[in-house]
C-alpha cells in the first residue's frame, strides 16, 4: 500500500548554488503526481531529495522536512534505510549488465540480506508480472543478461527491480524519455495499474504524458514550486501566469 | 580498501627504510667518495663504486644510441606508414618483445649474439673503426658492446610503444594542416607529428633509459663482470645491478653487504628520478590518460 | 591550392620525394631489424629447446654435475609455489588499492597513492630483491619461497592497481546510482555491483602483472635462492624456472646449457599463453552489454 508524502520547506544546494527554494507540498497516497517544468528547473533535484539520492553528488546537500508516511527521512534515519523504502526508476534504463534478468530483479533483496530461495522466486515472478514483463522473459530468466533486452524491456526490468523490495513510494525520473512511443505507452499503462498499490511521483518534460497518467501536477520553475493542483486544473485553468505560459508553450 | 591503499604507501616506505638503513655502514665508512673510488676489493674491505657507475652509464647510453633510432623508426612505421592490416600484427610483435623475460634474452645473448660478435662483428668493427679507440682489444665477444646491444633490443619496445601513443595523441588537424601545404608524407610526419610530440618522445627515451639502468640479468650474463674501466667497447665491464646480482648472496662481511645495498640505494634513486621525469614529459603531450588500446 | 591552368603539373623536387622514400625505407628497415632478434630468439628457443625437452625433463630433479639427464621438475613446481605466494599477496592489495583509487580516491590522498604506485612500478627488480632480503630473509634467517613471493608480489601490485582503477572508472555512474536507489550501501555497491561489472578487465590486469613477474629472475637471486631438490615448504629455499635457466646458462657444462634452453622454452610458452589470452580477453570487450 502506498503512503502519502509531506514536503515542508525543502531547500537544496549544489555547493554554493541553491537549486531548490522552499518547496512545500502534499503528495497523495496511491495517486500519481507529475512534476513538470522547463530544463534546469529543479524537478529531478526535487525528486532525488525524496529518497536522499541528492546527497550522493559531492558537495550537494538538502535541508527541510520530508515525511514519507510516518517516517521523517531527514531526521534520524540513515539514507540507506530511506532508499530501501522508496523505489527509483531512472531516465536511462540501467540494469546491472553482468547479472541475469532474475538476478537483476532479486538484486535489491539479496544485497539487503534476503536469501530465502523460494520466496525470492515468488517475489521475482510477482514483480515481473507487476511490471508487465513476465510473459516476455519467463523462459529466459536466468539465461539472458539484463542488458540484452530492448530499451523498453530494460526499463520495465528496472521497474520490476524497484518493485521487488516492496517500496511504498515509486519515484520515476523521466522514465520514458529514452524510449520509443510504443514502449512509452506500455509504461504509461503500467503506471495506471501500479497506482493502486503504490504512490507514484513522476518527473516528466512531456506535458501530454503528465495529463495522461497523473491526477496531480506540480509546476517547477527556477527551483521554486510555482503551482501545485489537480492535473486538469493546471492544464485548463492554471492560477499562475507563469504556469499558463509554460503549458501553452510560450517558453521551455 | 583504504587499508590496501595504505599498504602501497607502506611498501614504498619499507623500501626506502631498508635501503637507507642497511647502507648506513658503508655510507659512514666511505661517504661520497664511495661513488668515485675505483677500488673494489672485498678482501681488504675497500669499496669504490665508480667502475659500476661507469659501466651502468656506458652500457645504457650505448643501448640508447642503438635503440632510439630503431624505436622511433618502428613507431613511425607502425603509426604513419604501415598498411592497416599489418598494424595489429606489428604492434603485437613489439609487445611480444617486451614480454620476453630478461634471463631468456641473456641466454640467447650468450649463445647466439656473443659468438656472432666474436666471429663477425667485432673483427669487422676493429678493422674499419678501430682508429676511434672504441673497438680495440681482443674480441672476446663478451663485454660492453654485447651488453649494450642486448639492452638495446630490450629497450626498443618501450621507446616504440610510448612513442606510438604519443604520436597518436597528436590531433589529426595538425597532420592535415601540413599536408594541405603540399608536404610529402615524411615532411608531414616530421613537422606535423614529431615536432608536436617532441616532449613525449623525449619522455619515451628517458623511460627507456630508466629501464636500461635497472636491467640486471641479461647484462650480467654478457658483460664480463670485471670492475674495470676501459675505453674500448670490446672490454668487459660491470654494472651496478650486476655487481649486486653476482655478489650479494656471498657478501661475507657487513661492510660488504652494506656497500652493495648502498649501490642499490643509488640505483633506486636514479631510476625514480628518471622515471618521474619521463612521466611528466609523456603526460604533457597526452594530457592525462594515455591513449588506451591499439594504435 | 592553385591550379596552374594548362601548364605542367607541379612537381615535387627530386630531393624531397627522394627523402620521403628514403625515410620510409629506413623506417621499414628499422622494423625488420627489430623483428629479426624476435624471430631469432623464438627460433633458437624452439630449435634448441625442443631438442632437450623430454618427459624426464618435466618430471625429474637435476642430477649432480657431470651426470647426463635429470630435469627441472622441481624448478617448475617451485615457480608455481612462488608465483602463488606472490599472487596471494599482490592481487588482494592491488585490487583493493585500485578500488580505493577509483571509488574514494579523487582527492589529495588518492594522488599520493597513485604517485606511490608509479614509484613502486619503477623500482629496479634487483632492488626489490634487496628489500625482500632485508624484510623476510634476515628475519627468518634463511632464504625462502616466501621471500621470493614477497618480492614478486611487490612487483605485481602497481600493474594490478592501475588496471583495476581504470576498469572501475569505466563502469558508468548510472549503474552505481541504480544500486544506491535500491538502498544498497556504498561499500556493498562497490564490491557487489561495480567490481562485478568490471571483472573481466580486472582479470586482464592481474594476468598482465602475472606475466610480467613470471619471468623475473633478479629478485629471486637472494630470496628464493634456488634449490637442487624438491621443496614445498614456503620458508625454505626453493628452485624457480627462471633461476635455474640462469644458473645453467652461465655454467660451464654443455648438458646444462641444453637444459637451459629447454627451461627457457617452457618459460616463454607459459608467458606467451598468458599474454595471448590477455589479448583475446581484451578483444572480447571489458564490459559485457553496456549501452
């Protein structure tokens, strides 16, 4: 089951440069929320703050309050623990090249100490079914390497890998931008189904995609959250002029 | 991980420590004069290392004199003149030369090179070039000339492969600029490539020198192992590395051992300086990571 | 370039084109001159080595001076023992240092370590022998395979460290991020994911180092020292193939000369196999399936 995310006055820096200014928002459980905005507006940075990936970059830091469910992720929890409860899918599919499909999906579990063979197989199968990849790979789970699949399949593999550890939240950073339209479509379908069990935050520069898959949308500009509301409202009657300018294509 | 990295530092520390402490005895006994004295007399505990320094320097310089033109020629041929299909094979062949162990070079030198010198080359050299004073004396075969020649063969692969890397690093635009002026291929190479890669080539030569200075086995097997200084290249000699190799395990007294260690320390310092100089020179042309892979 | 209309084609002076051809010839001659000894060495190794190679050679220990027959079996075994010790020391330290440099070493300390590894690489092999003598032989009061292994291990480290660092740096950052995203700790990621991806390249580096030290003689002269008999104890003097070839080559006995060639042949065969296997591995690609 998914949980809600409460963001309270979040700020983030790369060295001396401030990338996020005072972000506050509430992300609803079991819904998909899209983060849109022009290049460099801080959408990826924001999402990477939600699972504390931001700090893996040298000289980067974040401050503020982020609560995932009842977990205050910046106060008193180790980053590694946080990331175990939140799944992430990246822009360019990045399966582990030297591992089989099975091992890729099981990686998160195995490396966190989970070794029950039977349960592992069940989880792998369930995760691959959830990411709609099962039928295509069920016969070559251990034989084919993760990197031998097509782009779209690799991305679904990465989704399965993220789902296998049973996160409550799934963060997706422009998951379809490296994929062709058909694969994109499949993944968007996937997001629909996943919403029932997970909370999804998806960064996208494709506004049509946002309107297709997300119930809520946040518009970022220059590191600030300009507007956050139901998707239909953002795209039909936005409150802020800058939002309107962006979605009508006047910039970005 | 950090522990392993620290191990590396520790090892070099150990090396320096060992060399310095064990050579103390000799250092205290002879001081700087150690390197200028010509008397190497273990029986009377008189140690002067000048013959070895001389031998090392002369054999290395002789080796370079032969190896540099050859190495540059090979590098130029492989990089600029050779048909594509041949490149891989030739590059592989030169790498193979580098992989042959020193003792095998020595073995071949003793039984093939030395007889050749004794029977053919040395008499010929004595006849036509004896007037220089470099080729006089009985043609034993064994001696400085043999050592220089086998060292040259061993050093060519280093000079050639670094030179190749450095020549490849020169950007295409430089070559094209010269060609566009109507230059012949050789002129293009001379002006567009070699001149630009000058520092790196110099570095390659210095690296070759570094290798020659420290080379032990092959030299020991053919240089004659006599601590003498002679003008003729036919005469036997002795190098710093060779004396250590031959006499270390039989050094009966502490002073003897210490003298040998002191020679080792000197060898260490010289090779380190030479190698650092070479690295800096090569780096200045290839700017960091040398070109990986085949040329 | 301007075209002189219908007049004669621009001719390069005879001198310049002559120089061009001359230099090409000279370069080609250089190649031949260099390949000549290469061919000669291999030819002699085969010609003289095969003659002395027989089953006895591979299975027997040396006979006393003057008696025909005998072999280098103990030397081959000794080499294996010494190289095993060397690898046990050199491989873990080398890979560990390489991992440190690649993953945690983009700083001052890393530069120092890198520089030190290069210094270690340039130390003449005879000097390494002196140090191993001082550290191991003097402490144990006798020559040993352990001392020989220590010396060779020291020589393996810089090559392995360099190769490991380079291979790890080739692993795309995206792979590491995927692991972090799954909540895998940094050290775990480095060992189980990053290193695993670079495995074939690292192995290549190890083999390169191995091939380099397998033929070394100088560091063994007063560490392993050599032995006319079988020896499996690591703290006793041990025979080694390269040492044996050296001893036999400089001896005055013809029989031993013959055997030296045979020993050299075996040595070179083992090394060529490693170097060629290395090329094949490099050709097949260091990282499987990236991109």
